[in-house]
C-alpha cells in the first residue's frame, strides 16, 4: 500500500512535462509526503479544456462523510467501473515508498528512466456542513508487478504518456477503453532500493531519505 511519496522536481519542469497552462505560483519540494498533505494534481480545466495544476489534499473524503477525517488514500482500480470515472487526474511524483511485507523494511521506488512518475488518481470536492469545500484526491492502485511482489501486494497505476489525454478526459476514447489503459500499465520499468526506517516519521523530510543503505533485496 502506497502511503508516502516524494516530489522534489521544480514547478517549471512539471509544467513543461505535462504541458500545463495554469499552475500555482509555488511548489515546495518534499521527500516525505504523507496522507493529509497537499498533492499537486493535473486536471482538465472545465472552461478552457486545457491542463492545469492544482493542489488537493491526499485522502479522498466520501461525499457522505460528516467530517474530513474519513479518507481513502488509495483505491483499487479492480473495485471500480473505470469507464464511469469522470473525475480523473494525474499525480506527478518522483518516487513512492513501500514497506516490505516480510519485515517492514522500507524501499524507494522510481521509474528506471528517472523521469517524473505520472500516477493515476481520482479527485472529489467535498463540502462540509459549514459550506467549506476541500479538493481531495486518492491514488488508484493495481496488483503489484512481478518486480515489486517481494515488497508489496499492490502498486500505484503509472500511466503511459500516450494515455494522459485519454485518462484526463480531453481525448475521445474511440476503441480504446480505460480498462485497457490500466491493463497496459502492469509492467513499468522500475528501480527500487532499500532505505533507512526514518522515512516512517513524517517529521523527517529531505533528500537524505533516499540514501541507499544496502543493495540487497534479500537483506533484512
């Protein structure tokens, strides 16, 4: 289960990479993004139909929730009818973290190419009884690839660049379904390495969290 993220890439590079036309003026780098923190999300502007970057709270709040403490940080794509999801987004990250099932040892995971990781997400605007609105988001997950199965059961869905427009809803699907998009994401080329357990504390934040402590997947 993915519950920590890293995004240290600058705003200008993110805007260029995803062809974003509107974005917040400031994006602070973080190496230990925990649930409840703001995440940048790429969405389609309903008026201009172009891509924009917004901040959303990590943790989807159900519409029926009385308070914003009831959240889902991840949602399994297998439990959804993907074709009916119209509030879709892309969550740009540099890497995510997983804790190995056998011993709880943390690992950092990124694309082997070193490029930004475009995670599939769904968003929702929750309205409190007071009228306050919170834009919130969850990461969609799928069964872990063979490469990651020694570490975790599920992994975030990492979208191919050719499918971004279709996923965001700015492109007519034609004969290609969203289910096919997700199915094609099952074997991304990833790099993973073991890191120190200090990633567990959300108070720790900095590039030191990515330091490799050994080079053996089998090490405890």
